[in-house]
C-alpha cells in the first residue's frame, strides 16, 4: 500500500490546494473543472523549488504538465472510477492514516514550534517559590503541598514582599536565602518543566504567576526583567592563576600588541582541557559557566575582540570571541526541534488543551454516576493481565461528544485493550485514581476521533489534501487502464510497435572475454602458463596443468568497450593481458579476448523491458491526443500573463 501511495503522490504533482476566493481568478478550465491561480501557484512553487522563477518558459512548461494531469483525472471521473467501492475504501484508508497525524501536527506541533521559536528571542530574569512533590504523588499529598502554596500565594496577593515570602515558604535551598532569585533563563526548559517555562514567559515584568506544577513540585514565579536573548557564542580563553593578576594583565597587553593568541595559550594557560585547542571552548549559551565569564563573553562586540582579564573562582580569564551564532531560521529550527517536541511533556499538555477545546465546541457531556458504578465493580485483579470487563457491564451512556455516544461497555473495552496503561500504576494507588487516569485517556481518544471526522469542514487545507489523494488514486487507475496494463497485455500491439522501432534496440559490439585464475604457483610457473594461454585454446588448460591439483581455472563473459575488464587489453581477438599478482605472491589472474562479437539487433525477448517502457510512452502520447479532442481546454491568457515576472 505504501508503494502504491508513493506512486500516486509522484503522479499527482500537486501539494495542498488553496481555496478559491473572489480575488482568485480561474487560470485554466479542463472539461468541467476549474483551476484557480492560487492552486496553480502553490503547485508550481512546490514542485519547482528554487526554479520557480515565474519566467515564461518554466510557467508554460508547468502549465502544460498540469493540464495533462487534469485531462487524465477528468477522464477518470467520466468513467466513474470515483464511485468504485474498492477505490473509495482505499481513499478512506489513506484518510485514517493522515487524519490523526494531521490534526496533531496542525493544532499541537505547529503551535508549539511557533511558541518556542518566539520565546527563544528573549532571556527572562525571575525568582520563584518552590515546594517539592514527587511526580506521581498520592492525591492527599498533592493537596497538602498545594495548601501551603496557596497560603504563600495569599500573602503575595496581600502585598507581602516576594523575597520575604520566598525565604519563609520556598524549599529551594539554593535560592530561598536570596529571595528565590534564579537569574536569567532561556527557552527551552527540559521536559517536565513546560508549565514553569510558560509562567516565566507569559507573566508580565513585575507580576507574579499562578501556582504551576512541574515534575518536581509546585512553583510561584515573579518575573523581574526580560532582555533580548544572548544566544550562542564561541570563545577561546587564557586562564591564569587567581593570585597572579600582574601576569594576566601583561599577557592581555601582549595580545593587544599582536602576539598570537594560541601561542600565548600554550605558553601560559593553566586550563589543561583547552591548551591543545588554542583555548577554544565549545559554543555555549547562558547558564553554562560562571556569570562573570558568560557576561564578559557576550559583551564582546565582534569576532576577534579580546577582554581585559576578568576574575572568577577558577582564576583570571582573558577571553577572545571567535564566533557569535545567529538564531536559526524557522525552517532549520523546525527540522531540529520537531522530533524533540513530540517526546516533550509540553506535547501532552498541548494535546490536553486541544481536547478541552474540542469538548467545549462539541458540547461534551458525561455521566459521572455511571463511572462511579463501574469503579465499584472493580477489584485488585484490575491491575493484572487477567482482568476482563464484567459480562453484564452497563450499556448506558458514559460520555457524548457531538452526536457520538460512548457507553460504559465501550470504556470497559478500552480499559481491557490498554493493559499497559493499567499495569503502569502501582497497586498502592487506589483503583479509583487509576480508573480516573484511564478515563482521561478515553475522553482524549474519543474527542480526537470526533474532531478527525470533521477535518474537511474545519480545515480547508486538509480538504485539499484529501482531494490530492483522491485525484492521485484516479490518475493511478485511469493510467493503469489506458497505458500500463495495455502495454503489458496487448501482445499484438507490442509486436507491431517493436517492428516499427526495432532499429533502436541493438546490441553493441562486444568482446568474449576469459578471466583466468592461477593458484599457488611461483612467478616462473605463472609466466609459462601465460605463454601457453597466448598460443593455445583454453580448453586444453585443464589437461595440461591440472593433472595433480587444480591450479588453473577460467570463466567467460561478454563485455563492451570501456568496461574495466578491458583495461590493459587491446580490442582484438587473442589479445592477452599482463599477469596480476595478489598480496601473497602465489595467486595470479590474466584475461584473454576469445572473440570480437559484431553488433546485432536485439530480439523482442531480449529488449522487452525497454520496448514495454517505450510502448507505454507511445500509448500515453496517443491517449493524451485523444483526451485533448474529447475535452475542451481553456487557458485564460490574461490571467496567465499576469503571473509572469520576466
């Protein structure tokens, strides 16, 4: 199915079609089908890439190509191929493959990528109040910690200074002594900290966030400042002992006078890790090294600039800027980050948000009483592979999304099928809480399934994508009927075609070549055998040299001029190559031209693959000529000319 899909896409030659608009004139009319400018431009640019220069030549060529495509699709519709049940089922199969990933890509992945790319423009300075809590803590423990955080938040709302509240409540031992101050950070934070990242970036300067949950606990954030992101820089350094400013200063002045920086690194730097690389450090962003070191590095204005000696706990640093990296373009960023985001916690959070929006717009309803009854029937066996839903499980409605209704029995089947989710939870966790987690998953899956049903209505580009697949299937089938199958099955037509063009299928002049192997002999013996090969027929070799053991053998093949096997050989009968010896000095090979075979015509059997391909091309040309006669093709010249840029 995948191979067929690839063929369909190759023949389709189109991308996502834009919707016709009032300012989107018709460029081309094929039979009863209109092609608007937006559709053609998108396809033209997508398939021509950098070659889409809107020149007369490229536009004309592509319009001709696309017209032929539309003619074939028009024929397929006339033959009612779009009503064949097997093809409709195939299209539905493609739709199922596309729908889930499309919805997530469109509403989750794309939004997260744009959000993260925008956040990376800024570094944010903040402080926080933190209380730890294990990721899968019991609900009672969650409520206990959350109550303390609410107490801290109430004091902040009442006007108590943030640093004072942090010192009283925060359990971050590294920062509670300095008012919870964390310094600057930049996106993206690691998986599990997306809510914290969002609070940091979306809270206004001077404001305090709501309580946010991460995988390590709860946080309240105060944003202090925002600045343009420092990005990534690459530097080299000379590190001098912290008690020797005089030496550091003298080296700095040597650099100013033009002394080679790498030479000074090797002579004076005490950083053993970077001496061999001329003091070069790997490219870095903020929060990698000491704040003083980083700030100095980022303040250097251009490549080659060198700092005065700056002191950190490691000693005195003389820093040379090597390169400041620009932010990636969005396209490059997407290629780097898309796969990572799908594994990040933020991906799951965004999916939940999407589900909430679907539920709201679809009028989601649930029967919590029915869920409670279901929970009451469960025992600890629910945590095992053996568990099965009760045979008498209720058929009453559990949830409804739009017009779709799901019963308690449906949820029971979901729980059985999702054994891994059931077994993921420890028996120490109450069954009711485990069922709640499964219930959330059930709602998520049902909501996404509901939304997938209406993709064509809500997302015009998905509708266009499905049209692409449909027309691709039609093109595949109609071409198969009129070209591919006919070329392979019409034996009489193929023979007649071959008779008309057989002069193009010719074997070139070839040499019948023998490759002779000589094993386990010395050079003198090998030379004797070569002389014998020159004068005698190879059929006599076995009797002459293989009496006691097989030391000579040969194979024959046919080769053309220019083949590697003809190296060091004349193109003439009985030509013999020099001996070639292997590394052992005991095994030799040589080649002999047995005969020169003249050029001759190929038979149909010998050229069948090429003949069938040419016959298909011939049939397609004839078919297209007929299609141009059957269907009226109109190109609106004024619209076409308006596309030209040169």
